[in-house]
């Protein structure tokens, strides 16, 4: 499935969480290029927002999976549940990757900061 097709299948909460997650990475790159105290002070709240947004996207996916399990005639672990779990993990995966890059850029910026 194409990336655009997958994004059209994602729910509103997942899309919003994926929109928030890259913000600390962008700030981290900006801090690595031109370090300043203001950018460093903004990094912690943005990183926390990214963590909570990715966690919210993941939990929203789990809610949908459990809801669909409860609506069916008998709850069972099927291929659909496995697919739903893999889709629910996407915001966590993207969030962890973006935060890793962000904090590595902050580490580079700290080495350059006078």
C-alpha cells in the first residue's frame, strides 16, 4: 500500500499526533545549526508534547482495536487485530525516531554552544 493511501486510512487522532511529532526534530536541527538558550528551553516541552501525542495516537489505535473486538460475535485474535496493532504502533515508532534525531541534534548543538 502506498504511503498516501495509508495516511488516508488513518484516523484523525493518529494524523494529529503524527503532525505534532516532528516539531522537536525541527527544533533540534535548528539548535544544532544555531544554538541558543531559548531554543534549548523550548526543547523539553516540545519533546514532552511529542511523547504524549505519540502515546495518544497509540492508545487511540488500541481503543479502536478493542472496540472492534467487542462488537464481533466472539473476540479472537485474527489477522485484522494484528494489522490494527501494527497500525496503532506507527505513531510510537515515528515519535521515537523523531525524538532520537532531535536529541542527537541537541547533543551536537551543546558541543557547539559557547
